[in-house]
């Protein structure tokens, strides 16, 4: 048994509950191995089928994952408890979070007066002014905008879309490497992931075709500013992907354009390609403020009805106070000027680090967005080495399913002499780690 925590129970429900309690209480941390089915069955005096049923329930709920011969282990972000990202150690500079530069975000002005509401806003969930601004936002990039709705951020929207579209056990095609919160969310919904490899132009058509042939019923992808690799669709890549998707008209395509205004890339979007089932999701957290948990969604009429029907039964609507805060920031001239400046600045900072690393013989990716993705041989060695030199960067394991190791560096606040210093430190640490770990 690879862990000191004692799993107990004589039924599948009791065994799964025992594991869940261990995870929630911190006794079984991310990556902790659970005993093989037969070993635990012998130890508890139950049948292997009972333990297998318990493990299957835990997998469906996103608490554990199975790695083939690697056995069953606790998920990196198990869907239980209240885990939070690790705190940045004192004395190091945080380049791990993927956040925008606060200096390039506008100052927000919430409504000064909030009148009491009689009843609820279920009958009029969207402020007309913000809905019109959203339509203009989509129209600017050629996204059909006859059917528009709102959500509490991109993940809230995607969770609702996937839960009403699919049933437990269905498969979702996801980017690999991809957005770590989405990779955690899909199994938490009881769904399976089909990894689709990503390059500098976004998801690869042949990998998408393989996932769809294997039965994926939905695709979630980013057209630009892809996290963590930074890929962005070209005109040719968009055309190739649409050709693949044309053979699977029943597949729901969810396009997460989360940093549309500051990605530094042109809009070659699947949403404008005549898909039968689609949703194009945009948020404002990267260019207006990370606390604005609001998303605008353009989609086909069936998807709109399913999304809004589920929202009607749960939260009902997005707070009108929040909507009244977003609207002036989305439309104000000063905010738009600052957003345009932010887009240019993020591109300069990202490209400066890639160029400096290249001069030192280190290959890196980052065609758009706020991050740079650097392939390495040993993530832990590089992360720990950079920490010892005052830099806090993200190990790639949380973003990957089957793709090779790498680290992610957020460049949103990285400028000037700090860029050269970080690149030099990184090249030194990379050389040290490869010499130590057989590079």
C-alpha cells in the first residue's frame, strides 16, 4: 500500500466515501496512489468487484484518475474539499498564475446606486445595453450574434453546456496541453477526456479527427491565446479544422476566446464557419479585471435554450450589479484605449522573452496570449531551480495529459532588464537539470 492512510468500508459506497474523506482531509494528496484493486479487496475482506465499483465512482466524480499500469491515483485537483493554488513563497517573483498586469487594467466603477428589486430578474436576465455591446463585440470579429446570453465566467458556462449536452461517461475532446481548470472540470462532471495535441496554430486537425472518430461528443478549444502553449488559429488551420468538423455535425464545439482583446492574434474563429452546434465564449477578466466573473456567449438556438434553461433552474441570472459594472468598462473610450495598449504590451513582453531564450539556445512557444511554454526534461528540477533564483513558474504537469514535459512562464508583468535576467537564469537552470537528470 503506497499510502499510510487506512481506507475502510465493506461496500462500494463506504469505500469511496472513505477515500473521499481522506482526500478532503488532506491525508491523500494529489498524485497519492491508491492500493491495487485486489490488494485492497483482500485487506478489507470484500470482492474485487466491490473495490472496482468504488474506484469507478471516484473516477466519475473527478476525485481520482487511472493511469493504466500506473494504477489509480488522486487527481491533481480533486473535485472535493477546498484546495487552493499553492501560495507563492516569500521573496520570489510570481510568473506562474497567468494573470494580467494590474497596471494595464482599467479602474472599475460599480453603480453608485442600487435600487431594491421587486421579485427577481428571471424574466429579464440581461441588461439590454450590455447585450447590445456583446453583439457588437461578436460582430466585430464575424461571430454570428443572433443568439446571445450571459454566464458567470467561461468555466461556469462550459460546465453548464457540457452537463446539459452530455451524459456521464461521454467523451470531450480537449487541448493537450490545455487549460488546467478545464482538465479538472471535465472528469468532475463525470465525463471522459480525449486529448487533442496543440501546436503554435492551435489544435491539430489529425488529432481532432482521431478524437472524433473515437466518439467524442463535444470539443472545447481556444482560437488564440491558448493556455498554456499560446497557439492561435491561422486561416489555413481554421479551414482544416472546419473540414474535419463538417463530418461530425452533431458534435458541440465550444470555443473559448477568453483573451480576445489582448491575445495579439487575428480572429480566425470556428464560430463563423457555419457549424450546426456551437458556442463562442468571451470573458473580460484578462483585459478589464479578474474579479469580473462574467462571460458573453454567442451560440446556436438549441445550445442557447439548453444553457438558459439550466441557468433558469439554478442561479437564474448574472447579477445586474455586475452587468452594470461591466457595461461602461466594455464601452468606455478610456478603457478601450488602455486595452489596446495592453494588447501591444503583452505581445512585446512575450516576444522579448522568447527571443532572449532563443539567443541562449532555449526553444519556447508563445504565438499569442500572456504565457510562454518551454519544453524541459524535468519539470520539478527546473521549477525548483528557478525558485532558488527568485522566480516562481508553473510546472507543466497540471496542463498536460499525454504531451511531453514543459513549464509555463507568465510574461504579462515581465519587462526590461528582468526579461534578460530571467532568460539567463532559466538557461543556467536548464543546463544544470539536464546535466543532473540525463539531458
